[in-house]
């Protein structure tokens, strides 16, 4: 086998924010025709590093070498000129524009739209990324949107493609097609920097891996020679605890805590999804999973279940037999429900408020006597809130700077632990959580999943909406699938296969998926 040539190298790359060294003397390199994994827990410095490679941040020390020559990458357009492309985890597409129009925005302004369409479809056919260039992006599935992002990147003819959590929103079948595309790109000599928390994928795809912890490189390895457990241990510095899920033989005799009965609602906007006759029950002691590719009604379902969108027929949603479909979020909380939405900032937490104030946001109604005076948002017992925050931080291992910093100073994983911790702390009879470990490192994810299982085993009903099938199969007792606003019949997690769930996520009916 011919020896590969080095394409990119970073030497002692350093980035400092105040007193925090987000990257501390990082060294690694990528060869031509290599898929190289960048691994690390939340806050390890991965995002900072790739932002410097793509020109959205500037290093405070060290250098970047491209084909052996030092480069100062001042902006993304210069990175693209060098041959560096990036597909971000969160898409940057305009729903109201066509595929071709979205792609044209990143190309030479003089390129005719007809040529953009033809080139996009040529690249799509070549790499097995089938797409209709004239389709409106708002009408596409999440998997199709990711193909648009990849095609847009490939049309810039990069030599290095940075992929950030590329399979987090894909069905197993879509992931397989993506892997085939990446392997084809590697055979053509393209290099890929692959960021993922899915360590089985890293083992399968990647030639080498660089592991970051607390901003420093703590190891390089060949993933195929490692196990997912050993890779996770390198990332977090210790072995990851195995999730403990104990089968409950008395499942059929448990009290039904939560019921949804033929819940239907029209779309809220031009790109939202209508809900169609959603029906399911969740007994005490069960973790009920809802799978599905994003954009198939999960967001709308969470709005309906949490009380962000009320129903005319209150009996569509029951909590311990009480009709709550027309009750507000706070009324549902006072009845014993708790909620954790997908979006951390703006929906679950306020970045500019302290951690204590963010805890109060979801407690001021259900625990008013403990924290408020005369119904006003004024803390009657500061020590009570301080004690609650300390308990959550200790239980969930929330890592923070200072006693009570603003939420915006926490890493994504630590903020997620705080958000879920404030709900666990209430011991609700019902918890509904959307994407509990999205973008969270292996150690934090294991803690969150075990906490969800433990809450259910204490007698609560837990509903988990997630795009991660491995997560659902690890935690849940039963799993249903959302597709185009409809829900499949729940399947026993102990017997259903990933392939069956993947087919249901892709729109097959129960008979086709069986």
C-alpha cells in the first residue's frame, strides 16, 4: 500500500477564552485519503479546534499547516479556497428556498441557477446522494437536508471535509448510505475529519483518531483496534458505567399514569407537521420511547404533551385519569408532570440567567411556597433555592465555574445535566423529555440514561423522544415510531430490531417493517 501524503497538520494550536484554555497545545495531522476521527467529551475543545480550521476563530498560539505550508485561515471563504469544507451539525438552509437556490448561495454569484441545478444533480448521482434540485427545502426530510449540505460542500471541491455528528438525525438505512458515500470519497483521495459520539461508527469508518480531553490531546489510536468502551474511557479518563435496566415482570398490572387518545392537530405553519390520531398509554415504572427522524411530528407532539399548544378536547391527554389537554404547562406541572425540551437555550434555559434562576423557572409554580413570597418572583428563602441547586449539581455531576454562574457559561452536556436534574429533583409522576443526550458525551449520556431509568423504577412514567435508536433500545421498555405525524404500534424493546425501527422511521407501515 502506497504511503499517504500529509494534507493538514496542527502544531501546538492554542485558543484561550479569558482564563480558559479551550485548546492547549493541540498537535495532530490528517493524511490524504484518510477518515480521521476527532473524539472528546463535551467541553473537550473539538468545536473550538474545527472553528479554527474553518476560519471562524483565530488561534492564540501554534500554527496550521496545509500541504506542509503554514497558513493563517482568517475566514471560511479562505478555508474553502484552500480546499477545506465543513458540514455543520445544525443545518444552515433556508426552508423557503429550493435546493438549488440554497446551494447557489455558497457558490460564485455569477453561476447561473440552471447550472447549479445540473451540477448538484450530477454530484448527487455520482455519490449516491439522490436529491431533486428543484424541491423546496422546507418539504424535505432531515436526511434529505443533510444530503443538500453535503452536496453543497462537495460542489466547492474540497480536499478535506469536516463532518460534525453527521448521523445524529439519520435512520440506520440513511446512515448506511452516508457511510458508502464517505468510503467512496476516501477512495478518491478526499480526507474527512469525522466528529461523532457514536463510537461504533468511528470503529467502522475511521483510519485514525485523535482524542481531546480538557483542551489537550490525550491520545491517538487506530479505532479498529479499540473497543467502544476503551474509546469512551480515553475520552473521559475513566471507564463508562454500564446502564442497568431491570425487567419488570408486573408490567401489565401497573397503574396507567399517562394516556394520549386520538390526539390530532393541524400544522402550525407551512413547514410544520400535522398530528394524526396519536394514541398510547404509559404505566408507572415504564420508559416509553418515541423514535423518528426529525421533522415527522415529534416537535409538535412535545408541544401538545407539555401544554405549549392546548387542545380543544381536554380528554385527548390524561394524567392519572385527569383530562389535561386544555391545561397550561404550569397547571400540568402542578399536577405532577415535568418536561425537558430539545432546545437547551431559549426553550429549556436562559443563557443570561444564573443556574439558580434557571432552576426557579420550572419550579415557581409547582413549588411556590418553597421559593416565592406572595406569589411574586422574589425568593422568600434564598437558602432553599441554593440548597436545591447544590443537590442537583452534586447528583448530576454538573461541572461549572463558580457557585452560581450564568447558564451560558456551561458546556452543552453540563447544561443538559442541569436541565434534566432540576426535573429529576422534583420526583415527578410523569417526565417527558425530547432528545435527552443529543450532542452529549459518553459519560454524561450514561449518567442521564441511568437517571431516566431510575426515575421510572421509582414509580414514575417516562416518555423519551429521541432520534438515537441505540439510546432508545438501551433504556426503553417499549418503543413507537413517528412518521409524517402518525405513530406506529409500540414494539417491545427487548425483541424489536434496529432494522424494523429504521424501516418504520423511513415511512414503511408495520406490515412492511415486520
